[in-house]
C-alpha cells in the first residue's frame, strides 16, 4: 500500500486533502489527521471492518478501546444513552477541547471493536480546525487512537505518522504540528464520582473548578480490560530503555558518570537547567517549570532518541501538579516503572 500525504495548510491542496480524506473514510479505509493533542488514526466508528484496520496498522491490542471523535453534540444521540448531567456540564465547559468523556453506550450503535466489549464509550470533540472540518464534512463519528505504532511515542507531526505507518495506511492529512502534544484527558462520567482514567491537557484542578470533586484512577492490571486508552500497557517508549531519575543536577551527573564508566551512551531529556551536563545527546523540554512547553516537546524528544546511538535515556521527573500529572503519566509508561539507580 502506498501512503499519500496531502497538506491542508496549503491553499492549492486544501480542498483535495479534505475531499480525499472523506472519500477514503467513506470507503472503509483509515486516515490520519491532526488534532490539538496528537495526530489520530481514524476510521468510521460504525464500520467494524474499517475499525479493524486501525488495530492492524498500529499493532494495537484488541482489548484497548478507542475514542470516538465528533464535530457536533447532536451526534451523541445516535450512540449514547442517559448522558449524566455532570457530563453535559463538562461538555459545555471544555468542548471542543482535549477532554474525552466516558458515556453510557447505546446498544448495537457502534462497531463492537471500538469499545472492546464495554457498555460505555469515550467521546470527544477536538479543538483543531482541521479535525473539525474533516468531521463536519464526513458527518459520521470517527474512532481514532494516536497515529503511531502501538507502544511508541505518539505523533505530533505528519512526518512522525509517515515514519511509523508508511505502507500501512492509505492517507495522511497534514495540518502541521499539533499544539498540546499530549493525548486528551479521559474522564469517566458513568461512575458515582467522576474519575480521571488518563490525565491530559484538562487537569484535575480545572475539572474540579467546574464540577467539584474528581477521583483519579490507577492503571489497570493485565487481567482486566481497560476502560480507556493508556491505562494498561507500556506506551510512548523509544527503542532505548527509559529511566526516570530525581530532578537533581547532582543525581543526574552521578548517573551519567556511572553510565559512561560502563562505556554506554546516554540521552538526557530534561529542562534547560540540565543542559550543562556532559551527556552524549540532550533534548530540551524548555525552561524549568514551564510544564506546557514540556508537554508540547515530550513526544518529539522521545522520538528523537531513536535517531541517536543512545544505550539508555534518562529523564528527570516533574512535579505532579497541573499538566505535570499528565507528563509523569506518560513518562512512567515510557519507563515502564524503571528508575535509574547507581
């Protein structure tokens, strides 16, 4: 399969890009497109055969549910039922935006492989002009996880998608670099107290200002089907193993010295305060305490490690405040729980 990529930021190819994308989706194919978080790999959510192509292209486990993307709230009527009032409040406050809401599923309304057999579905309305334009033209809900090989860092540029999925999908809508850089927050509104299943750009603090107390869920163990993407499996990892380390210049210097004594090369992903440490490869996450910048740069830094000869990757930890919670969620997944110890 040849993978075609067309820019909709270019006036000469804009109409062609949308027309081809809609045609591919209507024909039961997959299409990658940008959202404000990361690039997604979409298929029409009512077409089971089309949705199965997402899992095949990504190498994604079948029990990992997909998020459904819509352009208008009215589309919810076709596949959800008994929407809780608190979910409506969240929609009014945060849609369009990086918030996925888990809602009760109307039976036999979506392809079964979208929800992994669950009686609920995650839905969001993306805040990206390209995604919204595509969804409005298509007039159908689109199931879409991130457009990368399963387990690898999510794509924030069209070329990342092409690198991972060239020859596995037919079409990429190039809408430039994404903004936030981390996947959406997933909020379960079917539980007694709304529960964050995956942290993201809409933080716990932001939610609690609008709806009151919010719980935070821990990752699902391997025996249990996850209720949302990103809960169960190791994710976001480059080829070299990732190790977390205390955010101390001395701790990182000592670690690097130890690694070099073993004749190994190390990549460091960190804020600019660590730039003076003599590592083999350094990838900046911006200025200290600028968490939004760190979130935006994280996946590209993880991907860049694969273009080096690093034997391992060190990442100083972030405070779990605001979007720092989402950053640490992704880093803990990338490291699979590993901490560097001398």
